[in-house]
């Protein structure tokens, strides 16, 4: 599974643990170093393996520790922990976990066990392919799907899953994206000849509606914008 526009952070050997936190001023601050805490009842002690830097990590609200996604290895377990053991790989169960740190102590329910056969870089970026796979449940070969903000990691994964399942996917790339030409090219490569890749400003136009009508009824429309013109245009495309 390929995705672009993500950088990975990995803890360096011999470097003191210093978490990154997002500040109200809009910057990331390196906090004072700390030592790993022993896990309490129902908790696990974790050491970071890798964490991607997402756009949301640089534009969110103030958090004790920044970082939405990542992979950790369990280094110790507290009493009452039954589903995890030392050496297991885990990923955060929610986006607010805080992955830009070397060590963490968490409740067992706050992490999800992942295969230790995965390279750390893959284990750290499972949320996008998992989300894409869930979104395409019940969609099969020959179905037509439209996806907005297709240049984002979930959109890139959707393109690859759709290709594998024989789904006709229309990828709508954000028109004002700084790298829109690169995004159009990448999605065309990921999705292959059976998919269409357009700018989202094309959504809802007579030409677009005519093109979609030739493909067949749209079974699923996926909106990643939440508001604004792309949503209105997407709705028009479904009429």
C-alpha cells in the first residue's frame, strides 16, 4: 500500500526521551526529557518505533503530546493485562493518543495489537488503509464511487483498493492544492486506467454529470471536506 506526503519520526538510540507538544502559537515545542513510567494495573509500558507527521499534527489544538498515528512496542505489562505481552507491536486506538514521544504508559484499551511482522513504518500508518477498507465494505466490482480530497492518504488507499476490487472510482483532487498536478499524476498511477481523476472544481458541472451518467449509478460518494462548494457539487452529482 503506497501513500505519499508523510514523514516518519523514529527515536534515535541513546537520545533522552523528550516529547513534542503542539502550542497555541502554532508551533511544536520540545519538552523536558522524561523516563519511562512503570505500568500500573491494566496498563502497558510502550517504547516508540515510528510516527508519521500528518498535516493535522501541525494545525491542531494544544495537546500534552502531539502526534496522531504511530507504532509502539510493549516493554512491560501491569497486572490485569490479558491481551498484550512484552514484544507486541501496538498502534493507538484513537487519534488523540500522542505519538511524538519515546515512551508512553497507556491503558490496554487505548492501544490495538498489530502484527509484529510489519515493518515499523507500515505499522505506524495503518489508519488510512484501515479506514479506506471500511469505507468500501459492501462495494464491489462494477460499482461507481466518488471520492473527494483524493490526494490525502485515505484517498490514495481508496484508489488502490478500488483497483484491486474492480470498482470504478472517480478521484476528485482539491483544486487549490499546491501540488495538484503531482496529485493527479499519482492517483492516475495508483488507480490505473479504470479510474477517473479530476479536480474537485469539476464536480457538479454539466460535463462532469454527463461523464458520471455514462459510468452508471453512483453507489457511494465519500466526502472528506465537511463543508463548502465541493460538498454541494458532490450532492449535485448524485441527483
